[in-house]
C-alpha cells in the first residue's frame, strides 16, 4: 500500500479555488471499515454545500473550518484492504456506496464503513454505480408515495436526485411535472417528465394543485407550498435554504394539519437498503443513469464549479 495518496483537499470554506491537489497519508481502515481504491466518485449538491459551508446546516460538525479535508461521498471502487472485523468484503471486491459520514472520495484511496457499502452490479460501470447511492436513495424515498393518476411535482428535477425521481414517479403511474432552469427543460422531458417549468420565469406554487411535491431546493414560504397542494396532498422538503427548511418543520407542519395537507422534511435514510433497489433497476435497464460530464481527479474543482454554477444535467462524475 502506498504511504501517501493523491487527494483534493481544502482547509477553509469557499469557492472551488480553495481546493488543491495534495499528497495525504493513506487512510487506514478501522475494524468495521474497508480501504477502497477509488475508481469514481459522483458529485452531489451536498459536496458543493460542504465546500462553501452554505446553507448553514452544511457546517454541522465544522462551524469555522471543514470537518473533513477531502470531500466526495458517493464512492465506487475496489476493496484494497479490510479492517480486522470485516467478513462481508474481501480485497478485490467491487463496491459502491454513500460515505456521507467520512467523505474522502476525491482521492485515490478512501476508507468507508462496511454498513455504507454494497457490491457493485456487474452491469454498471464504476462511474455509473457512483451516481446512485445518494441521489437514488433520496429519489426512492421521496417518490415512495407517488401513485397512479396523481399529480407529482419535483422541484430541482434537472439534477442528480431529480433525474431519478422523475423516472421513479413516472413508473408509479403519476403525472410528473419537473421544475428547473431553462437549460434543463429538454433534459427533464427526456427522462420522462410530462410537463416542465422554468423556475426563473414561472412560480410553480401558482400552478394547478399537486398531490405530491418533492422539493430538492426549497426557498419559498410555507404558505406558497400549502397553496400548491391539493386537499390531502403532501409536500416533502429534502434540501434548500435554512430559513425555508426551518419554516417547513415548524409553521409548515401546523399549517398542513389545519388545512388537511401535510408539509414536512424528508430526512433521507442512507445505506444499501435505500440505494440498491435503484441500482438494480438501473442495471436491468429500467431506469436510466444520466451522466452529463466526467472529470479527472485533478479537475475536481472544475467538476464542483460545473455543478455549483448550475450547468449539470443529471450527474457529474470524478474518475480516478
Ligand atoms: N434530506 C436529506 O436527508 C438529504 C441528504 C443528502 C442531500 N440532501 C439534499 O438533497 C438535495 C438534492 O441534491 P442533488 O444532489 O440532487 O442536487 P443537484 O444535482 O444539484 O440538483 C438540484 C437541482 O435544483 C436546481 N435548482 C436550483 N435552484 C432552484 C430553484 N430555486 N428552483 C428549482 N430548481 C432549482 C439546480 O439547478 P440550477 O442550480 O442549475 O439552476 C439543480 O438542477 C440537496 O438540497 C441536498 O442538500 C438531503
């Protein structure tokens, strides 16, 4: 095992310019962890949030400086070493998973707990597998209540979670509206949205009422969300501004109860139980994986810029 590995590190919150390529000591797995030789790591909005330290919840565990020096949670690669207590995986196994607790995927090697990992389906490349864990788990849980004939709206639908959520909601028989910027409208139609809305010119909360709203980037008032819900409808917030998220869990919950709707936060559960079903449907060809661009490890800052500037259609992947 090399004593040092190449990684993309940062020591303070900021834009992509605070990232730099450096040598770090090879991480050592503890008893219930494995060391992974990283092949691909997909970029999530949570990486951008961890880089910039914004919204405020991205600083949990690291108020003034980042809690981890290396970002990257959605890892795919080969097991290079196993901790003393690991029986599920062996050196050489091809694995993937969401390493949200430890991060470290923008590097040649990373450690991850066994519980976060699954065996990579043979039909998926490492790059494809790396796109599924976080985005797939959010999309699966966010669309679990979508039913045939319902009107489902997905806000932020042109990104990673959104492109899976559109497909999953469509397959449950719902009529799906995707909301994102003008450059992503064709993309959302392409993955199956029945209707698309440009958030820069239209306010979706003034359209027809919906039975289910999955909001990946909440920033409006709870009164607007309440207005957009049909009686009995449900609004699920997954991410967004701190102000919007806090209002959803406080005022939103009460407002929903008083008006026969439900407004709440979806805290997506992590782990193979939540992403493997999505990966299997991708491997069988039922769901499509949309990789917009791939970047080399040394170009991680560019990969994050591409996502942060709002240009990514679906997923961005860093390959090592
Ligand atoms: N609740 C949980 O347990 C949990 C766990 C992990 C992650 N998350 C959250 O999950 C969310 C989804 O992440 P992701 O990786 O799918 O993000 P992503 O790939 O960046 O997709 C987000 C999409 O939303 C669009 N968008 C930005 N502002 C918008 C607005 N005002 N209205 C409509 N669309 C807008 C973005 O487009 P442009 O910016 O290009 O316009 C982008 O296409 C993030 O908020 C993340 O923090 C939640």
